C-alpha cells in the first residue's frame, strides 16, 4: 500500500471509509482499485471525476426499471425517489451525488409538484461542488423553494418574512449568526418582486417584476442602501458568521469527530479565499486525519437512503423494483419529502425501534433477489462454518464488520449447521442453504451494517 501526502499509510480500510463517506460505498473490486493507488488520486477522482475503476463513464449498469417498466417520476408515487436512487447507485461521480443529498437537506423543500422538485434536484447537482453564491442564487430563484417558503408573490405592499428568516437561520448564518428581527424584516423587503405564473396548469414559473419590489432604503446586517434580492445574498455570504457556519455543517456531514476551532478557521479561510467555492473545502475535509479515525469502529450512522443505495451498489444490483420507495419511507427518509424546512435530524435520530426494523426489511429485499439470493443447489453441505461465513461475505460485497460480529457470525454458523445433526453426520442440503441465507441477511441487517 502507498503513503498519502501527509504521511499516513493508505490501506484498503482507508479507501473503504472514503468511498462510503464521500459516496455510497463500492464493490470490493472498486475498493481494491483505490486501495492500490493513493488517497490523493482517490480524492481527485471524487472531486473532479475522470478515469476511475470503470474508465471515464459517468454511469455504470442498466437503466432503472420498476415492475419491468421504465420509471415515471412525474406521475407515479415514489418514482421520483427511485430516479434519484438510481443515480446514487450507478453514478461514477459519487461525491457529486452525495453533496446533492447534502444540499437537498440543507435547502429542504417539500410538498411541491414533482416537476419542480426534480428541477430543483438537477440544480443542486449542477452546483454541488461549485460556488455557494451561485447555488444560493439558484435556490433563491427556484420555483419549488419560492413556493414552499412563500417568497413568490411577496411584494412591497405585504412582504413575507418566511424566506428571509430561513435564509439566515438555516441556509447561511445559523441560529446564533448575529442577525436580528429587524434584519429579517429588512431582508424580506429587499426580497420582494418575484411573481408566479400559474396559468394553463403548467409548472410554476417565476418572473421578477420591478414594480412589485420595495426599492426604498433598507439597513441589513450593518449595510445600508436601496437593497434588492441579489444584495441580500451578497451581504449574508460576506457576513462573518457565514463561513464558519457552512464549513462546520459540511464537516459534520462527513466526519463524526468534533471540529477543532483551528480547523474551522482554516476551512473558513480556504472557503473565503477560493471565492466561496465548495470543492476546496470538501477536499480538505476528505484529506483530514479525522475522517479516517476509528477505522475499525465507525460511528457515523448511514442515512436510510445511503444504506439502500450502498447495499445495491456494494452487491452490484441496480434499481429494478419500486419497493425501495416505501422501504425508504419506513426507514425514516423519503427523498423529496423532508420533515420540515430544517431537513432531517442526523445521527442517532435515524435509529429507532421502527426504523431499525425497516433496515432489517431492507436487507430482506436485498437478499431475496439476485445476485445475493441463495440459489437452490449452489451451497455445498460439506462447507465448514468458516467457509460459510466467507462465502456469505463474498456474496454481500464484503461489508465491514467488527471483531465481535465476526466472532458471533462464526458461532452462529456452527450452531445452525449442528441443529439436529449428529456428530460426524452430514448436514442436509436445505439446512446448509438456510445457514448461508441467514448469514447473508445478518451481514446486511446487523448493527454494523448501519454504520460507516
């Protein structure tokens, strides 16, 4: 194995951690591919794309289908989620897709028409690694966002404060970002002028009508003038609270270790110094030692959609059923329908009695179909317990498991194979197949499977 630029040894465990945190896992061959190179080359590929394990392809594998038919994300319930899940599973730009998920949560929007939400998703993907000001501008003028937070049709006669408040509290400055209620009111005045077109049953479109804009003098976060919506975005992005707030949230998305103040200041300098570009900050985070801490004891809980996408990607299976839509919902996350404008709660909040049962169900739907399902007659009754565990690992994409889990899997294999079998006797075929099926399921449903 090679050494990284910062001197730490680069191993397969490092590559696996990176591909989960900055994407949606990988097949064993893909992990081996990057383990044989270096951290810098792997991060380069994640950030910039280009040649990887599958050449320069952007997508790998067959197009998604549900019930044997192409997806219809506009008209069929859950197909919007399947459309995006397919990108997570097949994309060769996994970091771009992972950050699209981050921005979907950051600029959480819900209860809007499917065409608007799909269009918003495409914008977030387009700007995922670009400049934050461009992304913020795209989200501010986005029809789904404007409708959700009542910015559309907010005019000088009656400014609506919803978007102005969330812009500062959730999108740019944070709850303790130093703004006041007066700043919210002044920002709401400056954000007036957008008008919606709802005619002919077409998706909402937005126009800016200067006559509807309050062009009076305003004072926002210490700056005074006849401010408009573009001025508001410029002022909040340049505010002293913005850079620390955004880099801290990005750090928490990738790393479970607390963000040291010195690292926060350094990341903020990188962000501001690059004209508020996202990619340089993310690159620094992916190269940090903290991301690779506790390789043999991961603490980050997989988001439900990440676990589904990761399982499919890991075993080499595409989106071929609409079951993933309702299973994801049961697991606690339905993309395009976050619980509120604040998005989802992360970490341990994903894990409850009901959602963990749904994660178990997710493993059931993975293991009952090819390529993970146990085919009749493919299991040799003479396999020893250790070989059963190894075969199960190979069939499930070699997921990470702790030493404790390794010990328990081996013990369970011994126990399953010994049921009603006399010492020295032969294990029945069906019993060997059931043992193999149980081990495969446990590898994808046990507590370790929810961590990365």
